[in-house]
C-alpha cells in the first residue's frame, strides 16, 4: 500500500507530546512491513535544515496555495526519517510557520493548518503519487478527508484513496469561528443547520474529520470506549457514537531502540531482566545527582510529566501530606501550571532529603529517572495512551497508575490478579479518581517494595511485556484495509 502520513509534529524535528513520538516511529514500522510511506509535516523554524539533512525540492518548485482568498507560495523540502528510508516532506510557508513555536494563540491559527492541509494535497498532486491511504492525525489534519472528497473531487487520482483519522487527545479539537470553512473554501452546507463541521456556533476541525474520514481510531482500546461517554468525550461522544462501527482503538507502541535499559546511552549502568544489579547503581547515581541521600531500602518514587490537572496533580495536591508521610523519596521532572510547580517546590523545601524537583524538560534526566526510581507514578484523570508507564515496565520500574485509557490497557494490578491466584501483575492501579484511592495504591507499592521476592516478580513481569511498534503497525495495516473497503463500498 501507499500511505501518506500527515502530522503537525514529528520526532525529532518538532515535539510537544506523544503525537510526535508516534509520527516519528509508526511510519517506519509500517514501511518495514512492505509499504510505501511518505510523511508530511510543516517546516517550522525551530529546527535546522542542515542539522536534519533537508533538501529543497527544485523539481516541485513554488506551489500556490489559496487560504482566505489569498495565494501563498509553498515550497517543499525533503529528508528521511532517522535510520530509515521513509521520506518526509516539509511544507514550507514562512508566513505561517516561522514563528519559533509549533502551536500559537495567534488570530490565524486556523489558517496555518488550513494551509498545511491544502499544501499536502497539492504536493501529492505534483508528485503524481497516488496514495491508497491518507492517514490524518488530530485536528490539525482533520479537514483533509473532506477536502479530498469535495474540494479536490475533480482529481480522479484520489477516487480510490481512503482516509484514516487518528485521535490522540480528544480535548484538542481545533475550534474556530464560523468563517474558518470559508477560508478553506469548504462549502457552506457543511457548516449550516448543524452540519458536520458546526459545533456550538463555530467550526470544529476534529468533528469534521470524525464525520468525513472513512475510518477513525484512537490510541488505546480503553480510551476508545471512554470517548463514547460524556465524561471523556469532550463533546465529541455523540459524533463518535454515530461512527462507532468505524471507530477503533489501537494501542501506541514504544521505540525500544530509544528506551531499553540494556542499551540506553543516557544511563551510566546498563542492566537487563537477567541481571538487575545495574538498577540500584542507577538509583544511587540519580539520588546523588539530585542531592538526596541514598538508602537501598527506601523506595524512590518518580514522576516525569506535564504538571497539569489532566495528569492527576489535583488529587496529588489533596494527597500530598499523606504521601510525604510514607517512608519514601521523591524525584519530580516536569513543568506546567504554576500552582503545581509551587506545590512541589514547597514540598522540596519542607521535606529536605526526601524530595527533589527539576522544573523543565531534560531528556537525559527522564531516562535516568526511569532507570533509577523504584516506583513511577501516573494518576491521570484521563490518559489516551501514555508512554512513561510502558517505559517503566521495560526498565523494571513498577508503575502506579489510575485505571484509565492506555494506563488500564498496559498495567495489570498485582493485588487484583493475586486475588485470583495469578502472579502476573505488573504494577498497581486504582479506579476512583480520589486522593484516598491514590494514597492506598502508593501505600500498597511501598509495602510490597520491602518484599524482595514479590517485588522482583513484579519487575520481571513488566520487563517481559512487548509493546513494540511492530505489533501496533500490524493493526494499522488491518485498519487501512478496513478504510479501503469502506471507501469503495
């Protein structure tokens, strides 16, 4: 199959979250299964052309793209995703993308991604490359299925092209004023009288994609079920319920070339399931690095996260005093809402020798925390997929999570399965989104940490799990086949 993969961010070029990780890894795995994959993203000015081997495409030259009645010149650069033969095309329009950040609050945010989406379609036409699948990701590309079926329906090249829309986080929808469709030259009928793009009097890019894509999916099976409910659907539950026969959940994978304690270049002591001795050495190194005293018998709990309410920091705030009373140490890496940064800064000052905090992003420290801590905490209110809990499993770091989204799909509660006579648990989880439920689960983990045989069993259970991208890619190939059948039916 020929697959056009569209994303507003791709690792290592531009990243704000998990979408970039998916977009940098999944296309390579799909290509490895014998498919022709081309990736498309905007050319922001936050990365260098020389640094990533970008080459200007002289044969394509200048491509005119009209947005809001104005014609903009689009140029194209090309490279290959690192360690692969997968081509990635960069849509270059300085007027919209040279702003030193991926997403903005600028008045023309809708125009930026209208330009990107129309630009990708125009580039595909100029390449004379007929894709079997156009794989769209989140609201920034969600207009493409409609544009292809309507605005570009005159081009018979797209007659057999099917579309897939992946929702990575339904809370981000691309809501704009009602004139956004006019800017994209989308017919008024798609907005008027509760049309597929109308939402609360404005335009909703994601809703448009939900109704116009041949197949929709999200990034875990549990999250797919949750999105059909008012609690998690963020207003899209009715639209997704309408499309439920074409709506699927596929768990994200992780890149074990980047996240593997046997080969990780960012940790000083490599280790494996057959020899865990390096883990305690990493713990000692991490504690020294974070200016905390080392005690092999005191569990070290880690957090690597955006410090926002979605990630569970509101219930951590309620539980903090009780959590600090536990015989455990804490290492936190992240940044976000001021009140949560202040909360952890206060904890660091109030509990010297027990809490260390690094505000900001530090990739090396993120790897070191995964390798050095004993317990990893992710009490998210909702979590479409989550990656850190999967990294933790591979690193023999026992996750404590709320049973939601991808966290529910990847972490098996030790006590829950032990009650059934099964020693297959990989961590600890809780259902109720409350401080008490959080405290109880962390307490269970701290208690079992001192049962060395039990703890090692939980570690090895987690390290044996395979959440590689290859398994996910195979499911996406099946999803593409469903989309093609839907398109031609």
